């Protein structure tokens, strides 16, 4: 597919400068990549095999033994983007049963999560570092008919290679915050021509749509498809895992608060709040799910040192990741130190705190919890999803609190008045249901690019 885009000569100069800087940083990037891969914080033998250290070469554009040429390539940097794109990928698997799909990630946690979501239904590969030789070698071997990138993963050399090889490339669930607009304008000689090489840019909200226009993107490229995160579906397998958790750790008659996707020092704050709440509610259990696997051990030690009875999930699962049937464990605090258990925790909790919001991370996705109809709290840092947080907050499903005192007070209210907690949770579920449709809108754009192979 040819794109009628005029590329000014200076763009190539700026892209060469970008590549030069990236090449200088290459040893550091590779060192960090190797370190994260070698940590291998996995919960099953199958996952350990998937993260074999030999896969480090994928960062150079070398295909792993499982990889073949594919029809559709979807890039999701890590867990959050994967969760957002998973309904779309699931639909592509149904609509194009004969097409091979590859999911690329940058992070190790993303690789583990991709396997947990799709098993062998899709291929997984680490995205090569954005240097022309690595990207070119990778695309030549994979030879996709369509490349889809999610949210804000705008890699100039990857985009340029697709454009030069007439491979349609789309930016899906695209977002551009007001805060990032000055950066794009300041680096417009690099990013404006890069963005104009996309076949389509599917904005996730009106604000992002307007911001993309303001930095010089063609209106013909832009579509307002809304946010695919609302199209989340509840998997019966996650609910089943939640029932296993509840039975195994005697949670059925307990009150449960989930600390979801937490960062340091959010666990300390929540532990302090839990200590206060537990005095009035002795049957209260805290389930802690750290955002990053490399922190599992540190978080468990922190919780154990609090004086409360603390268990970690890894002591109760077998090599296949299945929870053992027999247990006398009745912990005050349960650390889920394994990937793929967050939704199970949502299904059994009464209240959830969404992490990354008491630190400057912008807050993680609250819609997963909202889909389960549970009331939620977040700290003041919500710049990742301001529109979503505003909707949930206005509905009463999400309470945005400024400090530990406010968090403890709101949790206490919901624990004391279960009808208010249920009402808040139902409001969140209504927000999710009322905003579905982004996947359908996105697929309407993608179908013509993929040809006439739809299932009748």
C-alpha cells in the first residue's frame, strides 16, 4: 500500500540523529534487557521455557525457533497495552482463523502475560530495538500484511520501514495527552513526518484526537474510535481462579481489599491503612498484587515484617501454576507473587486500590476492576487515563483520594456500609457497559486492509 506523504529532507537527517543517539545508548539498553530476561520471575515451567535466555537475540531482530512469517503483527509494550488490545486480538483470531498473528512486547512481564492470555494461539516475539538494521531484518523474515501498534509506541525506524515496504501500519487506541503535546511540537521535525506515515491513527478519546491534529497529522489519517479498554470481557477462567483462591485461603466469609499493580512505596501506605482498618474489621484480608515481578520478594518481606500473618501464592501452587487443594492457610495478607492472578483477585474482593496513583506513574487501568462491579480507590496521579478516571469518579465507582487518611476513611465507609459499596461497584460496571464499541470501530478500519477473508 502506497502512502501519499511528502517527506521533507530534514526528516531523514533527524531520524539519523535519533538512530545515532539510540546506537550510543545500545549497550545500556541491551544490558537492561538481558538483566530483566535473566531474572525469569515466572510461575510455571512453560513460562520459563518461553523466557529462555537465548531469546535475548530477538532484540537484534533474530527470530526465535517458534517464529514464522505472519499476517498480522500487533505490538503492545507491556501488560497494560496487552489488556487493552486483547479484545481486538481475540476478534482477529475469530474473524481471520487462517491468518497467523504475532504479538510483540518490549517487557518481560508483557511476554509472560501474552502467553497467559493466548497460549499457542498467537506467536510471541520481543520487538527488536529501533535501529534500522535490526528492524529491517525482523520485518523481512516476519513479512506481515499489517502492523498494529498500540497507544503511544511511536518508533520512527519501525514506522519508516513499514512505510518504505508498503506495509500498512496503524496506531490503535492512540493517546496524546495535553502534557505531551509540547514535546511533539518541539521534536516536530522527527515526529510529524513519522506520524504522517501511519495508515490510520485511531484516537481513544476526543482530547487525543484534537491533540494529534494540533501537531500536524492529516485529518484523513485520524479516526475517533474511542477506548478499547472498555471492551474488556470477563473470562470464566479468572472467576474460577477467584473461587479457588477464596476456598483455598478461606476468604468466603472475609472482607477483602485488593492492592492492584502497586509500586514502591504504595505497599507501605496501604499496610498502614490496613492496620487501622483491621482493628475495626478483624476479618479483613489484604491481597497485594505488585506491578512488577522483580519486586515480588521485597513486597513479601515487607508484608511479613508488618506483624500480620502473611502468605505468598507461590507456596501454594504446583509447577503447572495450579493452586494446591489442601490448605490450612488463613492469612491476614496474601501476596500474589505470580502473573495472571489480578482478575481473580478482583472477582473475590470487596474494595480495590488501583496502584501507580500514589506515585508519579499516572495510575493503572481501573476498568478491569470496574467490569467486576467493585468499588475502587486511586491516589491523585491519574494522568494515564484522565478521561476514564473522570467518568468512573463522576459515577461514584471511583474515589480519588489525596493521602492515606482519606483512603482509610473511604475504605472504612464502604466496609461499614456494604450497600454503598455495592452501589458504587454497579455504577462502575454501568460505565464499562455503556462505553463499549471501540473494537468494532477499529475492526471496521482494519478489515479492508486485510482483504476479503472474513468468516461468513
